């Protein structure tokens, strides 16, 4: 079960916030000369995932989502994570 199903939406949001903070903690171990570039990519990836999630929520109330819109949404929610991981 997902966090919001097992507990509630507020707990899920807080859990996500803590995981983001923990990710930034892990980035503190990077060499100073690469840290800025990594943070730029990390933040870009995080913003794109949020954008994809927003599109997913908007599409829940639409019955006319195009294939291109759907592919863009899943690219933002999923593919950018893999791309960032490989780039990192």
C-alpha cells in the first residue's frame, strides 16, 4: 500500500518532504566543483516530476487527453528520473 493509502495524504506529503531533504543530505558529499551543476540538474528534474504529476491530476477530469499529452505527462513523471540518474 502507498503511504497515503496506509495512513493519509498529510503523512504522505510530509514523508515526501523528508525524502527530499534526505536526498539533499546525500548531495552534500559531492565534490564542491560539481555540486552546483548537480543541484541545477536535480532541481530541474524535481520540477519536471511535479509538472508531470500536475498534468496527471488535471487529466483525471478530462476525457479528451491526446496521445501526445499523455506521452508528455509520463515523460515528465517517469522518464526524466531515469534521464537524470544516467546523467548524474
